[in-house]
C-alpha cells in the first residue's frame, strides 16, 4: 500500500542552526537509503519551508510506527522536531471505475 507522508520540521529557538541542520542531515542519509531500498518511492523538500513530502510503500499500516521510530530524528531524541502526517492512497483508476456505478451509469 502506498502512503503520502507529509513531515513538518520545527526548529526550536534554543537550538542552533548547526545542531538542527546536522540532525536533518542524518535524517537525509536515512531517507535516501529508503529511496535506494525502494520503500520511499519519491521524496520532495518543500521550498521555503522545513517540510518534506514523500510517497512511501509498506505492506501494512503496522509498519508505520517501526519505520518512523527507526529514523535518526527519533533515535537521536529529536522526535519533538517533527510532525508526521500519514495519508493512505488509493488507486484513482479504480475509483474512476467505481464512479460508473455510483453515477448510475
């Protein structure tokens, strides 16, 4: 199943830019390894914001927590820096086919 991940990162005022971006750099290494492994299908950085959007493929929703907690931000104790929003994605082609029945056609 495919999921849309919208990750919003928050830099606390008390945290230096170097510490914040160093943590994000470690996260980027893990994300790119996920791309290489095929778990992350696509990933984008939202320009002008501390946000990342990705398409992630998992076998079941039970994989979301272990996947999230394996990320460097969580392992380093920086989990307070990010909010993750997961959205289940369904096939638009299948939806379009069901519309025939829903529209009474």
